[in-house]
C-alpha cells in the first residue's frame, strides 16, 4: 500500500500479510529493499494480546524523514475496554536503517472511538499524519471526519490533534507541508 524511497535508493514498503482465513485477519508488515535489490524483512506488527488471531493491523503509508528515519502509518484494531468492542485506531511505527523498528505509537481514541492514519509527510521537526476519526461507526448518522496529528521523530505529539468537522463524511488521503511549514490536507 505504501512506499518510501531513501536517498541511498533503499525502499520501504508497507501493507499487510494474511494470517488467518474465514474471516480473513491481517498483520501489518514492512519490508525494506536496498538499492542493490537485497530484501530485509518483513517486520511484522501485530497485537501481542490477540491470542485468538482476530484483530487486524494494516500498513497504509510510508514517510522518509530528513534524518533518515522512516515513519510507517496505518491502522490497528484494539479491544476498547470502555465500549467492550473492537475498534480501529491509528498506528505509527518508526524505523532506522534496513528495517530496525525503534518506536511505536498507537492512538488512544482521544478524538473519537475509531480512527486510522492514511497519509504521512515529513516536517521540519518530525512528521504530520492524517486519516479519519469516527464515533460508533455502526451508527449510519455518525460520519468519519478528518483527523490530523503532528509528531516528533520520537513519536511524541507536538501539537494538539485537529479534528475537522464537516457536514458529511470526510477522510484525509494526502498530506504535505509548504515551504513555510504550513500543513496542506487532501481529503474526500
């Protein structure tokens, strides 16, 4: 789903691998390919508490940061103890070198009980991500809304998350910054 190319020609690729059929269950996977076509990985990210292999994790996007680190974003399903339901939440994994995972961040559902990350972009001080947030997706009147988050390279949120409310449904699938560092969102 997502690809990022480093200055040395190495490429990070993220997506998911199917780990169970009927119903299908997927684990997030990240591969690295060097410029000379040497493959590293995959690095598999899954919920260590998912003993019955029933929750999904999927990679959607890769962002190469100026420091050479690589941020990989996507979605993971978590058991929400308050709602007593499985809910999707945004996730970001941080990598160095040829696929060494050095950090992990998962949304706590602070803006809505469901969210995901579909786009990432490097900034001067880290990176920015966006996707959607939605409460009770099983209720048709509850529409997804654009959610934007700003991070440092240490996966700390450096600004308050921004929820863009719209009259209909909206999801961010593209994000970037201009030369002044202003965030630009592409959504449908």
